[in-house]
C-alpha cells in the first residue's frame, strides 16, 4: 500500500512538472517568455527553429509578435505568454493571455491539397493569403506551404474577433516567408 501511495505521488509531481514546462511569464525588459519552474531546458529547445521532414523551418511563433504588437492587434493588455513551441517538427504554437480574452497562433506545414479538405461549415475569407476560411471561431490561412491558425477571444463579437484574427495573420504571414 505504501508503494502505491509513493507511485501515485510521483505521477502527480511528474504530471505537474510536464504541464508547467511550457509556461512562462513575460520579462518586461525583453518581451520574451521567462520559463517558470524547472523548464529552462525545455524552453531553450522550444525557442530554436523547428525543421520539418520536408526541410521547411518554422520559427518560434512567440518571437514573431512582441507584447506591444499583441496589445495593438487585440486592443487588450498581455498578461501572460505561453511559449509551448510545438510538439512536432511541422507545427509551432504560442498563446497570449490578455486582460480580456486570449490570442492563439499556430503554424503548421501543409500542402494546399491538405488545406483544401475543409469542414462543410467553413466560411471562405477573402483577401488574405492564398486561401483562407473561418470555422468554429478560428481563422485558417494558407500561404506558401504553411497554415496559420489564429484564434482570438479579445473582442465582444465573433465578427470583431475575426477582424483581430485577420490583422494577426497579416502581421505573422510576412515573417514566415
């Protein structure tokens, strides 16, 4: 019975450590995430560019937009940035918690054929990237073999959130070229 209790406690501590690995707080001087807890090694590897099997390099998404950029794009103050980095060589992710809402940006490597397989409820969005659609509160934009997925909850309506998502995608896309 004592061994089971120790094993359960170890599992809880290990889960907590893994969960906190990607979390960080903004360093006011540099606008970059400062790892919390024992996450220094994971955070430093997450900030390095990720190379996919196809040879395309994805940057750390959290370095593409400064805190001031996110404040301007959303109209909200950044309170926390989570630099998850991405779990695969073909995807990167960053999340900004805001004074009201959040902003998530994910970049994936995909072919145009993969992107064009859409849910029937997707709504086409014109004027951004090579193709774009919105679905379930997300804006998906395809450009040059990459898909930018932006999700914002900082505005009071879905239409206003879509505008935040479009501005964010327009700010990120040139930095991915």
